[in-house]
C-alpha cells in the first residue's frame, strides 16, 4: 500500500451487514472450527479447522441501484472433525448456504463471522465445498472494501480487510488460495480484476467477464473494479501480458503505466523472476487515500505518480508472493517496497545520491523525536501504516550499508525465493539476515526494528555512511 503524503491511515472496523440468522446456535465444543487464527492484532481474522484451496466467485452488479448478487463456492480441506465452521463476511444478506451441495444452517455473529453448520460432520483430511448465495445492496465502505466510484461504477480495495465486503472467505494472510471471478454487469460497463482474463462476452444487454488467479492470493489482494475503462495493452519481452485500465478522467496517468515493462524489469533485477503470469494496473478516478498492491494488477488512486507505481510493483514480490505471517510483520511488506521506490529507483534510474538523501532524512528525523516513536517490528494495530513508510526505507539503507551490497541484495533475493507464494515473519527475516553476516547484528537490528528512539550513531551511520 502507498498512502498519500498527507495521511497516515488508521485501522477502521467495517460496519456490520444485515443477515438473516438460522436457528442454529453458535459453535462450541471440540468439533467447532476456531473463530480466528490468532493474529496478534486481529485475533478473529481467519478461521480454524480448514484450509482453502480455491475460491470461485460469481457476481452480478447493477451500478444504478448498487445491487449485488453473488454466489461463492469455496473448495477446502478439513484439518479437524467439524460440526461447524466460520467464514469471514460482511457483505449483502446471505440467502442460502450449501455444504457438499446439501443445504446447511447458518447464522451471523458480529463483527464478521458467518457460522456454518454442515448437515453432516466434516472429516479431517477430506475435501469439502461450501457455497454461499447472497444478494442485496452493496454498501459503500469508502475505501475499506466495496466502494462506489465517483464515475458511477464500483471497486473493492482496502487493507488489511476488504474481501469480506463482497465475498465470504477465510480472511487471513495465513490461508492463501487460487481465485476465479465471474462478473456480469450491464453491457456498457467493463470489469477489471487480477490475473488472466479468460472471458469477455456481451449478450442480451449484459457483459460477463471472467478472471483467473492461478497463483495463490490473500483476500485483501483480490479485487474487482467496474467502470467505463479505457485500456492499455502491453507485453514484456518474455511474453508476459500486461493489461491496464483507466477510469474516465485519469488518462493523464497513462504515462506512468507505459513504463510498466521497465519497472518490472527493474524489480526483477533486484528480487528475481516476476512471480505471476500477468500484470497491469487499475487506475481509478477515486480520491481514496491509498493505492494498493492488489495481486498482478495494483489499484491506483487518482493521485498516483511514478513513485506509487514502482512501490506497488515492488509489492508483487514483497507482500503478494511473499506475504506476512501476521500483521505485526508489516515491515516485511512496506519497508522493502518503500525502499525500492524511494531509494533504489532514484539511485539506479535517476542518478540520485541516495547516501546524501539518507543523511538528509536522518538529520531531519533527529530533530523530530516523534519520528522514532513507532517501532518497525510489531508497531501495533493502530500504527500499522505509519513508521514502515518513513522509517522503514532508512532502516533498509542502513542495513545495506551494514552488510555491503553483495550480501544485502543477495540475501533479499534468496529470502524472496525461499518464501515465494508463502509467508514469512520479521523474526524469520532477522534470523536469515544474521545468518549472512559474521558480525553480531543483534544491537543493530534491535535498535532499528524495536527501538522507539534514534539508534546509536554507529547504527545510524554504518559502513561507508560513516564517512
């Protein structure tokens, strides 16, 4: 995520939907899946008792009346005996739930638990399907999920939560799955999403578009955008298709996206092969306070600039392919993406003296004690999107100078490769970095990642920065 320069986003709880609960009681006992996966910041995010393999989401949307109809099929594997399990959901009213194609009881509990009671117990180690049908007004979350566009369409974007506003899921970075979207809208509207477009058909006054994410994805990294888009089609030298869309009024941003092949090549030179089979961008007319690294096709606010594009493209490696294990690991995403856009691109593409840039930023930061107050490692749920943007790039540059270029860039690439399509934590990252250095880095890493005051001078100016 790249925030506007004038806003540091907080964590906002989504409003609750209106669902019709079944008569079944809340889950209890050893055969009920856990209500959450224990994230330290959002303990009720995600659900226990099963792992999702694939989502197949079918939507119909009428922009004029904001009416959304949906049917989501989830293919999962039970990891324990289950007489009930939860899905995360805050969208339009649920009409029916089926487990293995049999009707199931369900109920909704605040803030986002859709509790499903299968007609027959689910056995551990066996696959099952759950299908949820829903319909009603898609509420405007104003950038925290389903959002009305000022051009009359709609889009879904938000971090750390957004997906549950338009389809039910196991909403945790710890449960990645492949994803397919089928969306039907009036024929004059277009539909964008992530992955590869496999269908775009107009029939009987309606357009149906299908998108397929063939590599696993986290819920908040899925998206749908409905608008009267103009398109830019490009192709990388290796054949990767690049499809980007521009809502009415943001055609001036096309010049940034025309450099996407160059930006992908640049990031690939740093972190290894591009991890997905398609790329592009979705440029919105909305003045939302963030742009977001939605997988393969980032979502850009109307204020996006080239720095924003480089930042979100870097996230395709750091955040999308390698994802956080818990939200307390957010530096793994944002510190590296911010360093890529704020330091590495200017250094290698524009000839900027980034050592001088670093020293200038440190000088200004030392005059502002509040700059250091939020730690990079485990910043707190209410400070997720703060220090990782302004202190994070400085940490990364100091780490580079501490290790030297060869070790630093080699370590990032190796760590990325080892965790591709999976998860990693900041403690894992710290241990890996330490394994690449014969010097004890405990003091350095503690000062930068856990400290709430300026690091000692030897850690502020390591290596060649001392000069």
